[in-house]
C-alpha cells in the first residue's frame, strides 16, 4: 500500500511556477523549503502573495535604478557646468592678459618699429578673438566698454560683468539699474589713498600771524619773506 499524499507540495527546488489566476503573466522561482501548501484557495492566496511581493521587489529595484541614473545624470551635468566655469575663467584670464599686454606694449631694445607694431597688433587681434567679436559694432562696444569700466568702481564693474551685456543699450540699462538701486553710491572708482611713513608738514596758512613776537622770529617761509605789504623782518 502507498502512503497518503503529504500536505507538503513536492515541488523541486527552483521550479518555475506560473500562477494562472489574477496575475496570469507573473513568474518567479520558489525554493522548495519555502512552500508549505494546504489545499485549494490557500494555495492560490499564497502564490498570489508571493507574486505580489516579487513584483514589489522588482518595482523597488527599478525605482532604485532610476534614482541611480538620475543621480549619475545630475553629477554629469554638474561636472559639465563646472568644466564650463573653469573654461570661462581661463578664457577671461587670457582676455585680461592680452588686453593688458596691448595697452602696456612698449618697443623692446632689439625691435624696429615694424616688429613692434606687429606685436602690438597680435595682442589686439588675440584679445578681440577671445571675445568672439566679428563686426565693427561689436569691436566698438568692446573697446568703449572696457575703457569706460576701467574708470568705474569694482562693485559696479562686477555687477555689470555678471549680467554680460553685449550691446551699448544693454550696458546702459544694466548701469541704470545699479545706480537706481544704490542712490547713495557712486559708480566711479574711488581715488587711491597713499600713506607715507613720514608726516607731511602742515601747509602754510596766511591767516596765521606772520611774526612770532615771543621769540622775535618770523613764521613766514624763507621763500616768502619780504613778499607783499606789512612784512615783518626775519
């Protein structure tokens, strides 16, 4: 006689089960050690639950992959933007360098005039090329704006350059916006203040008495003694 059927399903390890119920297209692998079946509806519920869990895991895996891809894309965008900023900084350094060379160019000891003027022209041409200027109007704006901004306050210059106006009308509009927002601030460059280690002598003031009667000596500078009316003797 044969033994009665066991309630434990005799399903081989990693056997593929297809549940033909509410989710007919779902497939998964179930280890034999995890399967303890009873009968009928219990089997259907158990398989459906396993299928649901498997789909949730797959959905979470797909979502994690999407997030990784988005993070990677964002990193690439940031790297590209950072590289653009580095390149722009380098280009701006070259622009300033060639502009400075052109404005301060002087003939060298071993140069004739032709060599000197050609070198000055190379500096100028390279400066214009780095700005991408290709028209007379663009060249006019470049030269006028650069020379004008040299006489302006550093904060004003930084404000203008951050907004990158490319024509004279835009430059005037940007400047007006800066000035209107700061009515008490001047756009002109502040004069440089030099400090000397030695105190400067006080300037001669004619209102001071020209003769110190206490010691009988004149307070007039030696070069001014005897000049004008009412002079005291030295």
